[in-house]
C-alpha cells in the first residue's frame, strides 16, 4: 500500500495500481470487509482506475470503501472525497442521476465540515450544475451556477480563472436556451479573463475562442467567426505538436463550416479534410465522429462541384447512420436529400427519386417537421416536372407550399415554390394562372430579398414569357427589360446572365419586326459570351444562329451576312458534337437560304442532313420541326424532278 502511494505521487499510475491491487488482495484475505485499512486501499485504487478510465470497477471499489467509512464518525472528509469520485465515475458511465445524488450527498458533508462558502463546496456545486444541465434541467443548472458565482466572488474576487470557467458553463446553458447574445457575452468575458491570466498559447484560451466563434457562427456572422477558429487552431497545434488533438479536429470542422458559408470552398475543403483525417486516426472510419465529419466534407465537395467524391462520402455516411444504434435521422434525411439533388442535376431522375422518397419517409415520421417535408416535396415536384409529369408535379408543389405557408409564411423559399407552380402552369398553357403565380412570387421576392436580387430578375423574365404567350407583346417587352436592368445592376454589364436577358429582349424586338434593335441586342450578347466563354462555346453558336435569322429577315435579297452567321454557328455546333438539334436547325436555315436563291440541289442536301440530325437528336417524324423539314425536302425534290 505504501509503495502504491509513492508511485501515485510520482504519477506512475500503472505501478501504483499493481502495488495496490496486490495490497488489496492480501488485506481481503486477512481483514474484514469494513476494515478501514482495506477501505483506504480501495479508495486509492478506485481513484487510479478512474484515471485509467476503468469506471465500472472503480465504482465497485469506491462503494465498498464508502460503506466502511460510513461506520466511522471520523471519516467525513474521506466520505466526501469518495462521493466526489463516485460522481465523476457515474457521470462517465452515463448514470447521471446517480452522479448527481453522489455530489449532492458530498455537498451536504462539505457544508457541515468546511462550510457552505468554501472552495470545495463551490467545486461540487459546479459539477452538479454541469450534470443538471446535461440532463436538460437548465434552470437547475443555472441555479447551481448562480450559487457558485456568489461563493467564488467571496473567495476569489472578480478576476480569477475559476470565474472564467464558470462563465463558460453559464454560456453553454444560455446557448442551449437559444439566448445567443447572453451566451456570447459569457464566452467573450471568459476569453478576456483567460487571455489576461494565462499564457497566450494555453489550451483554455483556445477553448474559449472556439465557443465565442460558435456564437458568431450561430448569428451567421461567419466572417467574424473565422478569426476565432483560426486562432484556436494555432494554439491547439502549438500545444499538440505533431499529435493534433480532437479539440483541433473540432475547431477545423467549425472553421470549414464557416468557410463554406463565406463562399471560401477551397479552404473549407482543406479544413474539413483535416478534421476527417484526425477523427479517422482517433475513432476509425466506422465511428459516429467520422460520419459527422464525412457528411460536412461531402456537402463542401458538392458545393465545389466535386459530385463524385461527394456521392462516395454521402453513401458511406448513409450506411453508417443506418448501422448506428441511435441514428441521427435528421442528418440522415439531409444526406439522402443531398444525394437526390446530385443525381437530379445529372439527369438521373430515377436514382434521385429513390433518395427523395426515403428522405420523405424519414421526415414524415418526425413531428413538427412541416418545413422538412415541404423541402423534400419541392424536390420530388422537380423530378415530376423533369419527367413531364406536370399534374403530379403540381400536386407536390402545392402540398409543399401549403406546409411551408403553415409554418413560415411568405419568405424566399415560399416564393421559389410559387414560381415553380407558375412555370408548370405556363408549360401546360394555363397562362392566366401562371401570371397570378409569377406576380405573387415577384411580390414575395421583393418583400423578402429586395428588388435588387437575381430571383426578382428571373421572375420578370418568367412574366415576360407568359405575356408573350398571351400575345401581350408590350407587357412582355416591359418585363424582359426589367429583368435585364436588375441583372445589370447586380452582375454588371459583362455577365452571361445579362447576355441571356439580351436574348429575351431581342426576341421581343424580332416579334415586333424591329430587327435592327434585335440585332443590336444579339451583337452585345455575342460580345459578352465571347468575353466570358471564348469563341467556341455552344452558346456562341446559338447566338450566331439567332443573328443569322435576323440578318435574313432584314434583307431577304442579300443573305450573305445571314449565311456567314449560320456557317459560323454550324462550325461550332458540329465541332462540339453534342448539340445535334442546333446543328439541324442551322442546316435547315442554310437550306432555306439556298432555296431562296433557287439553288434547290444545295438546299436539298442541307435539308436531308438536317433530317438525319433531328433523328439523331431523338425527334420523331411527327415533331413540327421534323415535319417542316420533310415538307421542304418533298418540295425541293418535286422542283428538281420537274
């Protein structure tokens, strides 16, 4: 026993345990169960087991020691110490109620022996506050912390590290109560104290930096949170050396999340990859900790366009979550939703639907999850729309809208749903209903995100398409010009979205037979696209095709400029090779130019090639463009035969 105590004081835990275990076996064979000497050995050995995180055997030893101490009136301090150790062991075993009971019994003894306003009493109260908070008894936790504050002020004054520790605990409770401002004040004051009283690279400063950064992150002030996380990581790395800790991994994760929100995807990937690497080293790649980091990294990779990497991580995350005893169903449904979105973007709608359906099933099982269900229904509506199942799409969109309005009212996401309903109705030819939807969506966008927003610009153009379909060309032109103005205001004059707006305005001028104005718009769109996309992008080919049509309309007797545009467009579309429809349309128009000059043999050659390209693009003979080309071929053949 004495040797064990010496090794204990030398912090040689393994040798101390070996000596004390041997001592205990000898004493058990010679002494009664309640003998004080045996109790002391069990007491000391139990504390060492706790150091080695062997909590269950520690509890058994400490309970035996406590029974022996209770038989003696001279062992109150010893009882209190054993109860403190039991409280810590129970807490680590997840037996929080037993832990609280042990600490509360210890507190009674301490109050009687050393006084209520003593440091030992304050320390135990702190543990009771932490445990009550962990059980969700936040008021009980705050009451305990309030008493700790009163005692510590008497003992230590205002500026003491104990007060900083208390502020961290109070901040954590306020955070759980969603009192973010109060939590931020607590963490910031704790940080100030620790910086004043500790070495600049002390880990406690890093911990306070992380807590403060989290609060700014929760306020969506991501740029401000970055500095706190970066400073914390520097301290952890200085402290950890080559063996970086999980504290550092957690800070890397939080930094990565703020970097994503700030649009810094490149650095976000680096931070989250580091977190995943550290968690794999410590916990392995089948752990809940690894899964959490893998999900965050997958989202970052998807944001960066690295969809294949994202799918691998998300698939692994889904499998792991389904294998865990306590699955995080909320994040699982988010992962399934993300997988569905990736597959939908790739056009693999059947795969997307499988994931959306599973996500919907999970979210419907959760109570008070109207927004979550609405989100998935919106995506399913998108799949139905993609598959041209417009009635089914409307059902999904309208149910999604109903759920969202019941919870959040009119916001940007609600406007998105209303806009999609309008688009489906436009496609179905329900122009009056579509006009109502787009008008409502426009008002919602203006009320929630302001007039200078890309969604506002897009909705103006949608209104333009509907007015055009209703043959109200004046209102259509007005809406397209509004969309162009908003995009120019936000994006400047050299953005490809501005070029798309110019296309719409040009189309309206063309319908009003103002061909020169239409041509000016397309020339400006062509300049923008060449600046941003280069000379060989398919969008350049489409713009040249449109210019060719206008040149042909401006001067029906001189088609040289029209032919020049068509040939330039054809060169691009045939070289790119993935746009047979554009190639076919261009060949059709070139054929028309030849026919206008009575060169029917050349016209026939272009129309026949055009027909093969339409069929290559999947168009059937009853499609109006194919039918038109077939009619032209028949006409040219008749002319040549006669």
